[in-house]
């Protein structure tokens, strides 16, 4: 039969064993900090059925214990394997990589499709966080803004800015899910507007269509 227009056509390798890691599954953004299952989808791209293989994976470049697979994965079939249930903390970027390896003694025809890297995410922010000072959640405004722009918010957020001078030029683009209800406040923690100074060359703060954003008790 002719292929269906727009379908994801699969052409099996007719000569050899060939397993691949298709994608890594995690929570869908925006998501709150918490415990989540991280999974990998594997597929049999060859003509030989697969009854076992090893799945190795890494979290933020740290290799984790390999997960074995046993079953009967036929040509063209996929299966979803649990890698781990992991705590994802707010303000941290998580990068998951996964790859498959055939059993000992089995030669794989095409190893180029063994590795996948598709889950790169940061939990969305909600609640209060600190900027600057001792043991802050974010060392400066720029790091906080980077997380906001990449992960968004799932509720009101307040940044308590410790006293100090911050030499930064901020360009803030639209933040996912930020609204007047899911508002974001940057406020001087001490309440003294002269104690928190944001300075830089040229325009210190440039807002590009951002909703629900407030700066208070600080000097520009």
C-alpha cells in the first residue's frame, strides 16, 4: 500500500539487530517542582526481535545506574521504560540523556540512533525566592530572569532582593503563564530602596511585552 500522507513511516532494517532510544519523557511544561517519573521510549529498528538490552542514562551529565530491559520487542515496536522517579527542584535546569546498548556478543548494525537527548527543562516557579547575599536561590537578577523565561510560573512569585549593588543590564521577554494573577514581584528585602541598586551601561531594564511584573524598594 502507498504511505499515508503525513504518517510517521517506519522502514525496518532487514539485515540486523538495531535498537534505538527514541525520546525521553518527563513532565510537561509548565510544571511545579516535585517528584516525577523519567522514562525513555525504545524502538526496534531491525528485523531481529529484541529480548534484552541495557539502557544507560545521565542526569545533568552524571551517569546514573543502567536500567535493564527484557521482553520481546518485535520489528517496528516501541516500549516505554522507567528510568527513575526523581525530585526536580525549582530554579534548576535538568538535562536528561539516554542511550541503549545491545547484549554482550551482539553486533548492532547502526549505533548512530542509540542516543537521544530530548528532555531539557526547569520546574516553573511559584512562591518566594532570594536574590544575592548569602546562600541565595539566585545569585543575581539575570539568573532569575533566565529561569523565568525558560520555565515560566504556575502562581504568584516574589523575589526578595538582598541589599547590594547589582551591575546588570536586564532584557526581559514574555514569561510563560505570567499574568496579573500569576504576578512576579522583585522587591528589596530590607524595604530600603537605597540599599538595592541595579546599575549598568545604558538601559538597565528593558521590558518586552511582559505581563504582571513589578519592581519595588530598589533604585535604578
